């Protein structure tokens, strides 16, 4: 008897999860040698020092912390202490804005490059040079020239997420099948109409692949940018908890960042499926 | 007598000790009971000053008032001195705030205590300011955000405004230090494995961390090492590491020690990673550490807001200076909104009763202290060290830059206004590890060190 593949994969996933959590729990449980300490002195010390408790939290601790955050995600206790929901909203807001600007720039420029081999050749060195630059390298320059940390992080998202979209759009547009373009030409379709009714639908799957890569990059970048700039956002939350050496909260935010990134990716995967066509 | 009491009441004492009318437990309570409008308060300040000048002896004033009555006395004094006009002038000068909603940046360390606590404990509010204190990730970011005017003023390391003004490590922008925040309160923390290497001479090859290149921490650590014959540039490695990274790096065995701000020293002890080798007060008793910094533009464009903000900071610093307030302050600044540390860690730092990491409880009440006065000689010393370690080159106008950046005269004026007693001078001599520093002779001082990069 063989269960369907999906079921078996699910079962295996669960097994891996349980094994990992189990190993983690065992690794961090058990306290080391309890040091001999004057009780007055011990009162001034942390648990790691007094009971030899591992500084790593157990999965149970992390679960409890996650539950605590989920129960009250939107609290505001002053300008530097806001709930994880609010921080996520800030980050998502920045990502959306930076990403949309990138879309607005990348797709028209990509069209231009894809439709004109001359422009493609001319712009290629610039794209190749700027594409691999890390977001953190842009940050000081942005802070210095834009003089506003909020806009700087949006700019960094823009500049980092624009390249995959640009390249994919150009590639998609350039590789539209010659026959279709020739048919359009025979029917004397104008260039604008040709772009929208022939090239765009044909290149859409490739463009969306680029957009999907870009959203992943944008989400990566925001965490780094916010850690650097501080103030608000999920990146700031990680930094603030790290400042407190609270590994539990850092792990919690890693999970949250992962889940949100996955959701963003899935949204674009849906969109991609919607525009894919059978040949 | 409180600054705001009516000096024409014969039963009031003019001395500044205790509650002035005897009916209240403390002067603060007295003040609340005698709440006056702002205009009235300024009137009282002027009248009080006039009466004090006329009657240096309180007994004389009382006799005079009893003999002629208060209203006659007011009329008589007003003839000589136009009290109402003076009052008006003073109220206008300190009145209209150009901007109420301010943003002040801080780094989450105990050095920022006055700036932080002024928010939850209402010191800003008292000056009618609505200040948002914003936690910031690092020194370079706080510098850039203040230069960008996202922050109106900020918590900086006390050498930073000097460096910014001179354009070391950034574009030159005229910057100022209206007040120092804290004195002492730093420490050299070493990793547990160096428990037995307490002699700095055995530290060759160590990797140390300091919070920033332009920091007292850097200069103090270099000074301390050099005094023990260790060249800080060639014999050891000194890296700039943000404070929260220090403990994490020590745990990961990346660094052997750090001269860092609290609470990181105490946090390393709390987590059993390191021990406190030496408090910075034992290198230089009463050294400045962090400063309250603002651009010169802010001061010239918004003089009233600047004065109000500085009054709040000076007030808060004076409050933090008192040992009996420290526990309360620790509770106010430990939560996630501010320092985000266990309360006991902050309390140990501020009260000076702390675990040293080697199994002993030490009691050093002045481990961390708060004193707002921006001595110009502090700035001169920092400049000598910047030159000593090659951060600035060429001829340095020590006294000129110190006077331009460290606003000792302003602090004197505002401290007097608030009934505090500022020092009469703006410069003083002090000694660092037993070596006397004379601010009038910085060049000789610099030349006296065998180890250094000054050319």
C-alpha cells in the first residue's frame, strides 16, 4: 500500500520537525554545574551564571514567547516599544512602497531594453555593476544624500529589488517569439498596441518570475536596513531584542520573518500561475 | 526660600535650605502648594533678586518689612528698580517656545540616563516640551540622523561633537555640547578565562572592543594601556564594536575584553561571561563620558526651545546625581521602551552595589555619577588624545575649539536660573592615573607621553 506522495512528504516533514525540536530541547535542557555562590551575590547574577542554565532557550520557551506576541500583537508602550504586529506593519509598508516604485521603474525600462538591442547593450554594464551591491553598502550613501532614514530604507529596497525585475523583463520581452511579432507586423499593429496585446502577455510569466525574486530580496533587505537605522519595523525589533541578548525573542522574530516572507512569495506565485499560458 | 516665593512676606526665610515656610515636608511640596502662573513666577524671581541685593542680611529685610508693611516696601523698591519691566523682559526671553514637539535620539546605555528618564519622569513636560526619545542603533547612525535634523538633539559620546565640528570622520558641521550627561560609569571588562591575568603588562595580543573611535572609552583604554607600556596600536587590537555586540562577541570568544559603557559591563557579569577588571573612575576620577549634543544651528534658530530642553536635562541630571533617587530611576529606564535590560542589572550599575564577576559584592556608590557641567578642560584633554592617536593632524587650537563646542558659560547661566550652584570657572585641572593635566598647556602635556602617534 502506498499513500499518495503528498501525504508521505507531509509525514516526512513532520518527522523532521519533531526530530529537530527534540534534539534542540535535549541540547539546551539540563543545567550545568551549579556554582557555589553566596546567596546575596547570586541574587545579583543571572540564571546562566547561577544555575548553569543554557543561554539558548528551549523550543518550549520560544513557543511561549510566540504565543505572548500573538496574543497581543498591537500594543504600544511608548515610541520604542511596540507590538510585533505594528512592527510588521511598518516593515510591510516600507517594502510595499519601495517595491512598487521598483516595479514602476523596472517594467518600462525593461521593455525598452528588451525591445531595443542598442539600449540593451548600452545599459548592460551599469546593470551588471550595480546589481550585486549589498543593501548595507547603499545605506550610508542613502542616509547621507537623502537625509531621512525612512526614505533611505525605502530607497534601499527600491535599488536592491529593481534589478531582477529589470533583467527578467528585458529577457522576457526580448525572447517573445519572432512569429508572433511578425504576425503583428503583417496586421499593421501600432507599437503601443503591439507592446500591450502581444509582448506583455507573452512576457508576463518571465516578468512575474522577476517580481517574485524581487519581493524576496525586498523582504531580506528591509530587515537589514531597519536593524541599521532603528526606530520601527521588524528589523528594529530584532535589534532591540538582541540588545537585550534575548535569544528567545530573536528566534521568534526569525520565525515571524520567515513566515511573512513565505506568504509574500506565495502571493506572487499565485499571480504567476494566473498569467502562465500553455504553448 | 524657594526661588518663586514672595520675598515681601516677613515670615519667609531667604535661605535656600528646606521648606521655606515650614508648613510643608519638602520644598517640592511647598512648590506645588504655592503653584503660580508663569508670569507670577518670573515676577517672584526678579523681586527676590532685588530684595536680596538690597538686604544681604535676612534680618534687615524682615525688620524693614515689619516696620513699613509689604505694599509700602514694594512701592519703595519699585521706585529704585522697575520690577515690572524686568519681569516682562525675563518672561519674554524664556517664554515662547519655537518648537514644542522634539525628537531626541539615544543609545540604550546607562550613560543616557538623564536624557531617557526625563521622558518617563516628566522633566521635559515640566518645561512644556513634548519630547520623543528615540532609541538608535549606533553612534554613526545617531550622528547622521542628528546631522540630517531628524533629531533635534541627541545623546553622543562626548568627543563626537568635537570630531564633527572639526570634520574628523564626517563633514565639518559646527556642533556643541551644552551639557555632559554622566561622569564615571564605564569599566574594563575581561573574559572569564583571563581571571588570573590582572596585570595589563600580560595583555599583549589581546583583542579589545570600544564603542566608537571617537569615544572616551577609546582614549581611556589607550591611555591605560600606554601607561602600562602596552602600545595600543601595535601590541593589542582595538576595534569599534556597538555596545550590545560586546557581550555577544565576548561570549563567542572574539574579544578578550572591552572598555565599554554600562550596562554592558554588568550584563557580561550577569551572564557569567566576564568580570569587571577596573572601573573607569579608577583611571580618571570624574571623567566625562557621554554628552547631550545639539547643532549650533539649533541653538541659534531656536534659542528658547534650546534653553528649555537644556533646563530639563540639567534638572534631570541633578536628580540622577542624588543616590537616593537611583533605584527609582533604574525602574523607570529598564523596560523595553528604553534600555531593555533586566532591572537588577541597571540597579547594580546605578546604585554601585554590584557583583564584580569574581564572587565579590563591591560597594562603590560613585561608580556612575551624573554632572551636567561641560568643563572646557574636558574638551582640551580629548583633543590632546585625538592628536596623540593620530585622529587629528597639524596645529590644533585647543582652547578655541573647546570654548566653541563645550558651552560652559551657557550651562552656568541656566544652572543659576534653576537655583543650582555651577562652578565659577569653565576650566579645571584634573589628573588621569596620577598624572596632572593642565588645560593651559596641552602641547607640553601631549609631548610628555612616550607612546603616541602625534607628529
